[in-house]
């Protein structure tokens, strides 16, 4: 962008368009406090921004509206200022203080709070199971040749698997298995434990300690059956569809398609995992979201949180909200 005044006018145009949904006229900009330019100078800057692809003129006599490039510049400015922008931290803290124990309750609280406070749809991708630090792996006797494998992550997430065995270990033998495995899991992720057990089994192939080998085989089989959690939680679809931008049947269908397609959501949130900080995906006719939607997201460990809203969502509100929620959820997961 050529000048500071061009940047200031662009941010003003985008902010005004987000608030009203109407094209912004040069005479209205010249009258705005802080612009301090003549109408002729404002028109010249608007023409410059239009030529550079930041603004467009829908009709010959109309004002300007932001393009995807203009929205991107505005969103980037909000991301850069996120630490100074305010978020409803008191309300978020109140909700987290009242949440019930457990990972599921924490994630549900997060996705509901994001939707309520943003007025748009919210998405939460849980931390991947393979990246979760394990707290415990236990086997519980159910009946002859059948045990329950219980995998507990440090975050509080619990996964249970019924395993049918060729032999029939007794409850006391299973307790010995549990004790042997416990020393190998604490402080390690599921992927690390699985790899370490596999390596130990390979190294001990010629050993004669049948019990130890059987314990390691049970642990490896239990973790191999524990699939990563790849379901994206979604909240607030109805209130997003009710916005005037989505009054047409086609735009409503686009919102529904995006929010119901788990693979599409996973692909979008993967972009939030490639770098720290807030990531903004502006919808275009060529990407997964279409031209009416945008995503503001942030990484939380191996998961992510985000808000999906109109391209003209209030980025100055949503960016600090997503940032604070990601920080708050990260702390909550660390204490679990």
C-alpha cells in the first residue's frame, strides 16, 4: 500500500462496510473525524485503492466496497493489533470456572462460548489423540478372555476399548500388567508410548520373559486401537444463517455445506496449525469456503479453535475473542 493515508482510508472503508453492509461514498469519508482530507483528495485515494485491488465499485454512481484483498488487509491489521484489542475475558473466565471436569465438557464449553460471544458459528478441533500426553493405561477384567482397556490422557480425555484375547489373564495378572506399563507411559504422548513399546518388543524378541512380552503386546494393541479424534465440534450454525448476508438460498446452502462437511472443516483448521498466532482465511470463489465466509482460527496444541462468519464479520471483535479463547483453553488443558 502506497501511503499511511491510503491505509487509514482503507481501514475506515472496510470498518464502515462491515458495520452497514452498504457501499461507502467519498463524501461520507471526507466528513469523518480523523481523515482530514478534502473530498477531492479522498476520491484520489479511493481511486488508488481501487486500482490496487483493495476496493471495488459495484455501480458507476455507488461508493466503494472491499474486495477479498481489502478484507485481508483489514483482518491482518486486526491480527497485528490483537494484543491491544479487548475481548470479553470476564465472561469467558466465568464460563470456564463453572465447567464440569473432563475434556468433553471443556471443549463443549469452548465451542458454545465462542458461538455466543461472536454471534457467528464456532468450531473446535480437539487435540489429536496421538499428540496427547498419557496419564494412565489400565486393563480391567470383564470375563474370561475379555478385558476393558482404559486410556486416560493428561487432559482428562478417556477412551475405552473392549479387547478379546486368546488367553484368560486373571485380575491379579492384569494388575501386574498395569504396573509394568505405567512406568512406561507417564509424561509421554500416545505416539511416543506406542513407538517405545514397539521398539522394546523388537529388541526383546529373543528374551524368555513371556509375561513381560505379553504385557507389552497388550499395551501396544490397546494403543493401536485408539484412533485419533478427528471430529470438529460446531456450534452456532443457525444464528449465522440468520444474518442478512445469507438471505439467498444459494448462500444458505454454502454455509450449510461448509459447516456439515467434516473434511472441509479439518482442512480449513489445518491452516491454523501451520503457524502460531491468529490465522485468517478469507473466503473466495476459488477456495473451500466460497466468497461469503471467512475463518478466524488459532492453534491450541495439536488442535484449533475458530469462528466462521460472514466475510464482513467484525474482525476487531472476533480476532481478540479467538486469541483469548485459545490462550484460555491452552491453560485449561495444561491444568487438566
